[in-house]
């Protein structure tokens, strides 16, 4: 799980930030908990988002920093899914659905697409990862699943 690799983070900076601003963080946490328990509408999540963004901006990290972390996590999950595809080809199954689509399933990956469309919808461990172009690894998984079925 490379996306849980915290060795690249500067722990001294975080430690200093928490030591200097612990009271503000505590107040923000209490306010968040109160909002989540009291407010019962969609407005609740808007208020929570504003508070979280405020704390992040107060911490000195920009939205670009957060986007970079998000991109890194997404790339890591994508790479893990591709590795799973390569490792689970022997157990892949191919199913033709009644609507003209197909589904390829392994223990952790599920691909759904239309033949000759060039794209598949990918789910990894039950979590949708979006629509991907069919790469060599994906095509190899589809072909192996056809042979297995």
C-alpha cells in the first residue's frame, strides 16, 4: 500500500503546527462534531467542508499541495489495480451481459465495457475507479478471461 507511505511527509513541520495550534484544531474538531450531530441537512456537509478547508488553509498547505497528494494516491491505487489484474489473470471470468456489454471479474478487479469500444469501467475491491482506456494489461486480462470461461 504505497499510498499509506508517510515517510515523505515532514513530521517536524506537522509536530510544530500541532504544538502551536492545538487549541484552534481542538475547537474546530468540537465544532465539526456538534455540526454533524445537530444539523441534519446537506448544509451540514457544506459547513463541514468550509471548516476543513479553513483549517487546511490555516495550516499553510495550499490547494495545490492537496491536489498533488490526491493525484499521488490516485496513481498509487491505479497501479495497485493494474498489478492485481496482472496477478489474477488465471482466475478471471468473462461474462456477456444481455445489454451487449461484457464483464470481466477477478477476486479484486471488475471490468465492464462494450466490445470494440476501447474503454472499460474499472472497479477495484468494490470501489469504482472510473473509465479507462484499454491498455495492453487490460486487453490481456480480457483475453485470458475469455479463455478461462
